[in-house]
């Protein structure tokens, strides 16, 4: 432990930096390399720490960041957290760092940020070229997803109460249910994830951070339309044992985009990049190139 933070998390933090953006300070991790940068976008309720074992396996320039309200980035309150603001942050960070060609790999909530990037690209509103997008285990089609009971409570009027009751034991129990039986959540991973979720009391704003689910309903036409009509290369990389973004969601995305390249990971759950980073990285390399 380092100042109450598990050593792997402290090392991850030490290897990154913070960038000031219009939204607040954003934690960023980068690996240099040739060619277009691969940007990895994390989901809810975790952080870019999810991709720590994937970055070195891609053989590409990579960048990942903690969205506002997550991980080591600022966690303002009161605040209305939105997919549009998360997308603004990604665009600002990439523009400031001078990236001109971008491939995006997105997981869970990050898949909605990716589809908003695609919608903006269709409108000619990005300051960089968005070449390829890979969507992984995100409940983009809410009607086909299987929300967990805790998500439903957080989205209800009882959300603030549920967030106030969050603790390491409850978090570990709920988080473990997202993993496949063959790749269960380890004690070390659970401790690291809780340290990041609870950093700066982030667990107390869980009801604010999960508002993106409502946005997925409200802006379905925009984001589903981007999946259908975006001109770039779109791939789907999916853990089939996911209890939330189930194969029902994957099939819905296939219907929206029949030409999408699909890689199925049969034995992995909602967090394929954590459960089997080697298999996940191999899928990314196949879909975006090495």
C-alpha cells in the first residue's frame, strides 16, 4: 500500500500526468510510437486502469484517460456528468497533444463517447481524422441490455441514498458479478478498483456518473444512426459471458451495422480487457492493425 492506495495503482498514477481542460484536471497515460494513436476509453464505474495490461501489447502509440468524475481525474460536485462533456474532454486532450489520426477502442460507457465521436465526425466537427472504432461490451441499445439492480436503484430517486451507502464489501460483491466464472475477480483487482472508484470520494457520486444510461435512451437516434452510417471502419469486440451488455446487445449492433467486423470472446464477461488482456489486445490488433 502507498498512502492508502494499493501499490499497482500508485505505480499506475506515477506513470501518468494531469492535463488542465475546460472541464477540469484529467488524468492521462500515454505510450509513444509510430502512426495513428490508439485511444482507449473506459467504462462505468471504473477508469483507464482497466487497460493497464493492454497498452504494451498493442505495438502502437496509445493514449488513455480517466473521464471527469472517474479515477484520478477531478470529481466536481454538484455537477451534471454527460457523454457530451466526456467527448469534449477527449477531443480537447487529443487536439492539445497534436494527434491528427486516431483509432478508438471503447468499453462500456466509453462506447457512447465513441458513438458521439462518430456522430461528430459525420458532421465534419472533429479536429482530427477518426479512422477506426472498436466497441466492446457496452449497452448502447438500452432496450436490449440487462441493467443490474444496483444500476436501476442509482438511476431512481433513491440513487443518492444508495451512493451514500457504498462500501468496499458491497462494491466487491456487485463488481464480481460482472466477471465470467472462468476469470473471476481477484482480491487484488477488487482492492485496486475500489481505490480508484473511491478516490476523492468518487463512490458518493455514483448516482450522478451513471446518468449516461438515460442519455443512451434520449439520444438513441443520434448514436444508433452513427453506428449505421459512419463512414469509417467499425469493429465489435465482445465478451459473450457479459451479464449486462449481453449477446442480445451484440446482435442488435450487428443488425444496425451488418458489415461490422466482429470478434467474439466466448469465455469472457463484461471486462474482457481485465479478464484476459492478451486475448483482448489480440482482438484490438486484428481490428485496428498493429
